[in-house]
């Protein structure tokens, strides 16, 4: 995880990963047959500690949305995981990247979770056309803040910006339930 | 630009760039002595067409903020530039990346521009503590949407989400000037 976070996938030497794990390169490739499979393994391990893992039992509505702000707050204490995701999610759009499907599917799932939570929190209709753009924006603001924070942690408070954007969007979508300044 | 956008910096072969430019590898390195200098040249060229170039004569206040939405709309017609910035800005947080200072300075400048525009548009005090988190969030939402859009263009409308987030934040910060639903 540290090597992929510090170098990206393409630039990560298997030898460095082997050294850190106290294995030979052949040893690493015994457990993970290719570098791409090693990356997949890292991403799956990461999933177990994050919101990606939230299934049918995840918190709903407002509780889920507050959970996103808590995640942004916790992320400021775990730079390695933030770096891993910021670097790999953007790198995944490059040609033939082994994590491209992983990130496409991850965003599809996250967008649906956040859209569901917005509808429940705001009491909004299934066909409210503002819900999906708002969900995409909430996920985007969390991602974009990570890159700014990694480059200049003293100038960016991920939790404060995430909460401000989320509260503003909730007031815009459902002012009766989330009045301004509330 | 196409090669760095498609592969990222570390994984971009100078030979491919030379082939596309109709030069030998030695020819490329005659004009740009290192791969890092070639990347810097690409980023400086890009600057001339983007909001990064906006100086003291840039539009102010609300006009500047609308310009951001227009940029998001235009970006949907120029995938190459979006890909270049999405890939390189995130890759820049990796160790010893040659564009790290470029992106850190770029975000510092953009955050100040957007914060100024928010204060002017909303008639907000210089010391209003919500302005900087809101500015960071606006830049973040634009960046984060790019990665989602590159992975799944049919599911993300960058301009619609950017405008919704911007309008919601303006209403939250200055409801007298930007009333809900206005």
C-alpha cells in the first residue's frame, strides 16, 4: 500500500514491495502472480476499512451523509490511505490501467449510495433530477479535497469543506428539512 | 500532451512522444533536455488556454464564478486536456514528482481567486471563515467530477453538478444576494 501510494502503480517496483515485506521478488509473485493482481489485492484489503464496504446494513439517509463528513475527518489522520486512493483513482483513467474497472464500479456504487441517502434525508422524489448531480458533486468534493490536502495540508480542512458543501446542497434540495443556517 | 494524458508522467515513453512529433528521441531531448522539462513545457502550453492564465484582468465576483461553470461545460468537449490535468494533478503528489511545485502553486492561486470572487459576489467580509472552505470545495468539486466523468461520461454532467454545488454554496454564504431557488 505504501509503495503504490508513494509511486503510483506504473512506477512501483515489485522489488521495493518485496523488500518491505521481507520477501524475494519471486516470493511476492508466488502469492500474487502479477503486479496487477498485487494492486487488486491492496485495493480489496483497503475496502475492508472504508465506506466502500458498506452494504445493505449501511447507515441510511442523514446518518449516512454525516458518516461521509466523519470519513473526511478521519482521513486527515491517515495520509497513506488518502494518498493511495487519490493517486490510483486518477491513474486509473490512463490506458489499460488494471484498476480502471475497480474504480468505475466503485464510483457507480458510491453515487447510488449517496443519491439514496439524499432522497431519504430530504424526503425527495425518486425522479428528482437534482439528486444525481448533487450526489456526484458530494463524492467529487471529497476526492478533489484529497489532492489539495496532500499537496498543502495546512491550507485545506477536508472535513470543514465537505460539511459546508454537504449542508449547502441539503438546504438547496430540501430547505424545509434543512433550513439555511440550521 | 496526448501521451502524458494517456499514460501519466512516469509511464510516458519519450520515444512515443518523439514518434508523434516526427522527431528522434535525441531531437526531442535537444529541445527539452529532460523528460521533466518536457512535462513542464506541456503544462505551460496548457496554461495559455485555461483559467490558470487569468491575471489581474480576470473577470470578478459572480462573473468569475460563472466562468468556472462555463469551463466545466467546455471541458466536456476536450477530453484530452481534462485527462492531462486529472492524471497529472493526482500523480503530482507522488514522491519527487516534477510537477509537484507546479500543482501546489496552481491550487494556491486558484483558491485565492475563487475566495476573492466569493467575497465580491456575496458581499462578504474579508475575515468570513466560511469563504476559504467554500473556495476549496468549489475547486475540489470541479477536479473530482473530472475523474468520475473520464471513467463514466454518461453518468456525470460536470457543468450541471458544478453549477448546483456553486449555487448551493452561494445561497448558504449570502442568502440575501442569492436566495434559494434564485
